């Protein structure tokens, strides 16, 4: 028998989270603290009706945004995008995201479920032929072993990882810095279409929202948290991929790096991670699996197509 009171409360929480999701820039630790403290329903009420001075001068701006936000229009935008919105109360929320200090308010998903076994492969946008080949071979090797591959949908290593997985008829998932309807970068339009058929596009902003520079860094924590481990294949000394590696290490996920020539600037970041003892050296998929399998009993959850 359905508990109607709990169902109503869940629906209100989802709607409140969707409102917050639509106006708050992802990745804020302070917002995560407030959301955990009050819950979405009370937090929205406090911002709109007060008292709530936590935001100082920004309070009025958020108050107006939330007042003007139409839940119906938000749901319509998601429906038009042929996507879905899930929250931590959803049956198939990836519980591994709860390991983050700043978990997402919710997620927009366009595509299939995320299998229990997944690996993230990240790296430079300007790989050498060596890096491109290694990314493709690692991704196809994991796909052959029924592991999903997670990356960021960007040019370079991300693209080669996604395509390597698809070539092996595997499932691959892109965590975007834009909405799922934007297809950024535009040169990967075809890839994004294939991803929707053999994986999913994942985002923590509304479908039509464009990419922002800082969001490429904040989304990296999701790439790290959604997977069992992270592998860095070619990265410059100050590459954003190192942020993904550090995000993974912070939540106790294994981090691995593929070494390259000591004369190659595109491998400086990998060598840095290895030198700082943040990453283990790997040169093959079996190498990586030896490091991952001892912790593979941990749950990452699934992304479902029919639950909210």
C-alpha cells in the first residue's frame, strides 16, 4: 500500500530541489551545507519568505529568481530534451555521489542506466598519437570486460575514451559542463548522439544551459565520484584532469596514471601525480583491474530511465 503522505512529501522535495537546481551554480559547498541543514522544501521557503540572511546582498536576487521560476516550465524543458531529473531521494540515485562534500542538488540524465562497474578515463584535450591510442585501447579493454567508461565529452583524451568504448560495443557516459541539449563542444555532436544510444549524457544544470569555464572543474568531481577509479592518460603539469584525480583521491577512489616519455609536456601531469604518490602507475587494463578489484564491492548506484 502506498504511503500517500510520504509520496506527497517526496514530490514536494523533488519540486523544491528542481527549483534550486535551476538557479544555483553547481559545486557550492555552502549550498550543500544549507541543503543538508534545512532540506530543499524549507530552504526554498526560507529564501522566498524569510527569514534567511545567509546570502547577504545576494538574498534578494535568489528570492526573485525562485519566485519567478515556474516548475511547469522546468519540467517541460526536461521533457522536450527527452531527459529526466533525479535527486538523492530517487530509487536509482548513484549513492557514491553522497561521498562528495558538495554532492549535486540533482542530475539531468539523457540516455541509459549507469552500470555498477564503471571507470573514468580523463586527460588532455591535445593528446599525442600515443595518448590517443592508449585512451582508446584502455577504454575498449574495459568495455570488453563489461565496464562502462565515464569521461567529460571534451576533445582529446575524453573523445578517444568514449570512441574506444563505443568501438568495443560498450556503454560510455559523458558528464557535461553544459546542459544535455547544448552539445558542447559542437564538433562532438555525432559522438553525443551515439552516447545517448549506448550510454548517457549527464549534467547538473538545466538542458538548455550553456557551458561555463569554471563548470569544467566542478563537474570533474562527478566524474570521479561516479566511477570505481580514475585513470589519467596524458595531462599537462597544470591540467584540469589533475583536479579529477585529486577529487577521486579525496573520496578514497583509486587514482592511476599512464606514464609517457620524460621529454613530453603532455605527460608532465601524469608524472606529477605519480611523483606525489597520488597515482599508481598503470600500463594495461589488467594492471588497472588489479588495483580496482579489491574495492569493487563498493556500490556506485545506477541511473534509471523510469524513476525520479
